[in-house]
C-alpha cells in the first residue's frame, strides 16, 4: 500500500507539473495574441481608418502618371510557389496593383524569356524575370540567360542588352562596386522576417490570421537602417535606384489538394508535398469543395493579397507598358510606401529653379544652378524628413506639403515621410533621391 500511495502521489505531481507547464506555455504564447485581438488591433484599425480619412488629393504636378506595382514576387514557375493567375490577379486588383514584375527562380542554367506569365491580364501588366545568385533580372525582351556565367559578367550582358538588373536580399554580401547593376532593394519583407522568432508569430497567426492578418504581418517590421545607410553611401558615387520588395511566394502555408485518384495531397511551406491520405470519417470535415486551383484546405500565412497590400512601389511613367515602366524605374522615378498604413498615390517630390519652374523630380540629376528649392506634397499628412547623402537635413511638423528653400549643396537628396502609428513614429514612405551636381 505504501508503494501504491507513493506511486499515485508521483503521478499526481506529474499531472500537476504537466498541466502547469501547458498553462505557462499557453500564457506565454497566446495571451499576447489574444490581447492584440481584443485591444491592440481593433485600436489600430480605428487609428488607421481615421488617418486615411485625412486624405486630400494633391493637385497634379507632373504629366507623368503614377502606377502602383510589385517588383519582386513569385508564381508557379518557381520551385517554391504554386501561384497562378487565379491568385495573382484578384490580389492585385484588390490592392490597386497595376503591374507585377515577377522574379521566378529559373529551372536550370539556361533561362529562356519570355516564359511563365507575360502580358496584360485583366488590366494588370505582368513581366517575367528571374531571381538567382541574389540578383533580380528582367531581360525585358526575348532572351536566353546563361546562369552558368559568372555574376558580374551576367549583369553586364543583361544591362548592355537593355535589360534591368538589381541586387535582391541586400542584407547579404554583394559586389557593391560592380558598375552595371542599376538598383537594389531598400526593403524586403523576407529580409525583415529573418531576425524574428517564429513560435510567437505562429501563435499570433493562429489567433489573428483571419481577421487581422495584415497587422500580424506588421509585427515583423523593423526599419532597415543598415540597408538604407548602404544605399545612401552607394548613391554618393553613382545613381542606384531603390525599391521595395514583398517577395511574396504565397508558400508559407499548409494546404491540401484533391488528386485525380481521389486521394488528398498535403502541401507544406515552400510548396513541398509532405503526405498523401485518403478521405475518411475522421478527416472529411477538414475539406471543402476544390477552389480554382484544386485546393480543398488552406491555412494561409503568406498570401498575395496581404503581401501586395503591405508595401508598394509607385512608378511615375507615361503609360502602363513594359517599356515605359521599366525605363522610368531605371531613372529612379519611383517611391515606395507601406500601403497597409495608407495609399501614397498622388505624392510627388521635385526641385524648382530660380524661375519657380520644375527642374527635376525624384530620380533626376539636376545641375546646382537649376536647383533653388526642393518640394514635396502628400495625400496624407506626416512628418517629412529630408536627407542629404544619408544625413538628416531637416524634419518637419506633421503636414501635407514640404519646402526646402535654403541654399543647396551638391549631393543626393531623398525624402522620407514618417507617420504616427499607435504613438510611435514609423516610416511610411521612401523616395529615390534628386541628385544635385
């Protein structure tokens, strides 16, 4: 009897310990997401809605049109994505995206263009490109890229043939002194995710992934100060346009598709199948009728819809065409903004000469004799921050318009706008510089 009492006493302590540990894990992992669901995120929704009600459409200051677009995303052509037009186009339309420059991973060393999706689809322009060797490459014409070529030679070949080459994942090492690449990512969502601890975010998505997915994504945001400083440093030597990348694959998900033989194939992160099962009494409740892509179950974290609405590039161009969009991107006629906080369409940053005439817009090189003042106008109020060669020159109070009419020196002048999000100033918009020489 004494042995039995000791045994049951030990079992009791084990059970208490086990459930106590479960309770601690629950408190640590799920109380913060529950608080966000009940308090933080509803409050943020109200504040962002109130902020967007302050919108004032600026007067048209240039003959160029402004087009919203994505410059780094993946489709079914990549080994780690299953995205089709059924996914891409509704997400683009829902977020006002007018062009998508894809960066699909090539299937081998010989990469033939055009391939995958190319052309206009329901008003959305799609241009195929490649991501490999930490490069984003768009030939912008019929071409065959040989990825067996060394990196610097490949860049020169593509650019010399009229294509566009950028450095992606700019937290990684690159040959920054290469004279031919044209641009670099100044924000990449996947770069931002790298320093995160996944378990708290998974718990947050389990609680908030349906109603507040956009705010759950926003939890990973850190201003990429090191990357921005590198970009500023490079622009002291030559023009390097900066742009934002959502790098959306729609692949950090768990999905299931019904196969022709009636079995269910489970597909995990990076579009990797991990199991095949039959439909039975125990699992049938999980599955719905197949959607356009054949999925019968979807638990989604990384989606095109939220990605395309998170941060957006705004390109000033003549027309919605590959030639016009790409040529103006190369000129730096673009700015990036966190559209999840507010749509920045209508913003403009420009210089004026002594005759009060526009002498250049963001991305342009302007003679110091033609640069008497700098100006910016925004559809939403914020604190304008003017930087020269990476150093802050001036910061405004909250306003819609900004003017700098003090004497200008030679250098690269770019603009940021910061907005108040829940009591904290956070970057909303980044421009390319006006280069005064």
